[in-house]
């Protein structure tokens, strides 16, 4: 009786490898064009990202140089083109450049007695959610200080409420305007307590603490104990 041929493991492995090779060849025949297109697009995207990053870095360097020249012009009194140059930089991609340009634009407007532009510029910074809170809060303080006499007391209190708290970096400035608004509202005791809190807070600037001690006393709230820490 005839014996079946002996199919060795080597033969099976060779057949398997040939099948895989044929399948791979057929796959590239059917999808080769798409694979090439995909590779080209991937390389183009990588190149675009690298170019964009380098472009942004060069642009940021250019903007910093422009700011330096603007400050030089301001120092020499050559400010005719400064507002326009700052307005252009206020659209920069760099948050630091944009914020610096806007703050400088507001400062130039104040120097030129253009309070309307200064207020609008500070408001633009405060409302810009893409900027860090440090910039936005500083702008809100400056905006409110410029508008203080035109605002209703409750508007001042509501606007500065998040900042007029002990421990906040802007407690001194925000607290002082809030307390003065409370005085305007006919709430001297609340104002006095807020002034006393500022007088005791060592993180508040000494100039504001000194005023707070004096004003809180005139409102019937004793904060004289804070004098000892000021003297140290």
C-alpha cells in the first residue's frame, strides 16, 4: 500500500512564507497609490508644523524688536506712529507681545489725555479670555480706576468682588476701591471693616495699608494694631 508523501515542517513554512509574500504584493498593488499619497501628506504635514514653529519664533523675535524700538521712540518723544504700531502688535500671536502692546497702548493714551481709548484698551485686555489672569486682572483694576467716578457704587463692588478678598494679589487696589464704593453707598461700617482688613494684611502695599489705617479709624473701626507691623 502506497505511503502518503512526508510533508515536512520546512515545506509548510516555505508555503506559508510564499502566501504572505503574495498577499503583501497584492496589497501594495491594490493600495500602493494611496499609501504613497498618505506618506506624502504626512511628510508635508510634518514639514508644515516645523516651518510654522520656526515662523512663529522668528515673528516673535521681530515683534520684540519692534516693541524695543517703540519704547525707544516713546523715550525720545517720537510718538507720532506709536499708537498705530501698537495697534498692529495687539494682534500678535504671542500672548506676551499682545498684552504688552495693549498695556503700552493704554499708557500712551493716558499720557495723551485720551481716557476713552485707555479705558477701551484695558477693557479689551480684561475681556480677552485667551490671556493669563494676571494680565486680565491688572487691566480690570486699571479700567475700574479710570472709570471709578462714572460708575455706580454697586457696579464697582460687583466688578471687583473676586479680587477684593484677603489673599488675592490685588486685594489692596480692589479692596480700596470697593471700600470707597461702600462709603458712597452709605455703608461706613462695612467699608471700615474692609479698610481694617487691608491694614492688617502684610501682602498689601504699605501705601495702601497706611491709608487704610487712617480711613478705618475715621469710620470708627480701630486698626492701629497694624502700625506695629508697618514699622518693622
